[in-house]
C-alpha cells in the first residue's frame, strides 16, 4: 500500500511541477513582452511574441523533465 501511495504523490509532484513550469515560462514571456512594448510603443507585438516564446520554453522544459 505504501508503494502505491508514493507513486501517487510522485505523479502529483510531476504534474504540479509541469504546470508550474509552464505557467512561470508564460508569465516571464508576458512580463518581458509587455515591458518591451511599453518601452518601444509597439503594443501588442512583443507581448504576443513573449507569450509564444514563453509557451515554447515551457513546452521545452516539460519535454526535458519528462524525458529525464
């Protein structure tokens, strides 16, 4: 019974870290994109680009975590 409990918590831990990794990457991209847009007056292009790059970075980090 203890082995199944450890597997369950391990799965929750992996899912939580993947979700946090994705959210953090998108948040950083959003922040950097909005900052660049406010400095350069090019709204919304750097914001959109930052979100897309954040999603790509989050997916890459998720891939690396799953493969490991």
